[in-house]
C-alpha cells in the first residue's frame, strides 16, 4: 500500500504538477534513476493515464485549392492522418470553435442546426462573455438519437458559453405532410423564431449524407434505410438542414423537402457566414453538392474528404 501511495504521489507531481524528475528526486531523497523507474511502473500499472493532445495540423494547399475552386469566403482543412472518425470530428469541432471566435462581433445572431459535428463545436468552445449575442435553433428538434445533440440543447449550451440568450423552435423536425407544415409555420413561436434566424450573421450547419452508414436522419429515427434509398433513387446525395440536394446542388423535388420545419435553405445564402462542417471520404459527394449549390461559404473539413471532392468535381 505504501508503494502504491508513493507511485501516485510521484506520478501526480510529474504529470499533473509539472515537477521535473530531478525536483522529485530531491523532494523524496531518492535517485533520479529511481524516479524514472517508478514513473514507468506507474504507467505500466495504470495508476496514471497519460493522453498527449495532438497538435491540430492543417493542409494549407488543399484549403486554398478548395477556396478558389468554389469561391469560398474561407476554409479549414484538417490533416487527418492517424485519426479515427470520432477523433476527426472532435478536431473539426475544435477548429470550428476557434474560427467562430475570430468572427464573432458585438451584436450577432448565431443560427445552429444539430448533430454530432455541431456538438463537438459547442463542446470545444471555450466560454467567453460577448454582449448581445443570440443563439437560435434554426431547424426542428431531433428524434431518438441523443438529446445531447438536439438543436435545442446545443443552442442553449452555446448561449451559456457566450453569455447570451437563446431561442428554440417549438416544433418537430419533419411533419406528416406539407399542409401541416404550412399551418405550423404560422404558429406564433415557430414563425417568430424563424423570422429572427433569417437575420442571423452566422450559421453553423452539418452537411448530411444519404449514405446509410452516416445519415443523421436515419440515426435520429426520422428515416429508415428503405426510405433513404428511395430518396437516393430520386437523385439525393446529401442534405443541409434536412433539405436534400443532388450532386449539382439542386434541391430535389421530393416530398420530404416539403415537410421539414426550419429555415428555408435558400435563406442560408443571405447569411454572412455559413459554416458547413463534415469530414471523411464518405461525405465527399455531399460536400460537393452543397458547395455547388452555394449553401455554405465557409467549409471545415479534412484532407481526405477534400481530396475526394476535388476528384469528384472533375468526374461530374
């Protein structure tokens, strides 16, 4: 027990308090080589778990190429070598959170969609008080995926971090038919929230895909894989704010697009900064479609996705 206590104390001093091995040796009256041996034992026994944070690296050449190709306002392209999909999303979230801080102004309205990528942005955003910022959920709530990535919850959490207010849609994401949608869009809270979000300075959106393995609408329970395949047959390759588009960025003439409660996708083009986030080669066709449609003007992605987007752009 005494040995374990010594291991904990030495590991804590070295890894968390930042003392050198020489300083620890002097404190405990032992040799420096003994300190080194004890630290190795602490790691081997799992007494201390060290996680070295990787420095985020960007591919500036790919950034410039994608910016010029699609006349983007800005882009960030992560070097993703060695990262799994979850780790990549975390780094894309951190990049987006940092970028967001560079464009926040004293009076801003931030519109937010929902999903795992947006969750990582909010999670990475370091609290800082800004004046008169309003964060607004710009598309209805989600289904059964995860309440932590619901647009309502994400808007609330980001508003807390910026010291501002938030508004949310008292509405589902998708309704049964277009007539119900038209009626709901006249409801006071929904109408007022959407009128407000149409004045946003900044929008943060995920770029969805019709690949069943990564479709957020399937994960959230709004579509099943059979329904998704039917949408794919009609030419849909991706979505923004649950509005599906084809490889050329044209909105698909599908029933689903007429049943979504949220911001009009064409209104995104009027917002000063529309930040789209997506990563991985599996999202390449969706990214290409959203770029061709002009629905975003800032792209946060990774090198593998962007390389594939550039290849697809030459083929189609």
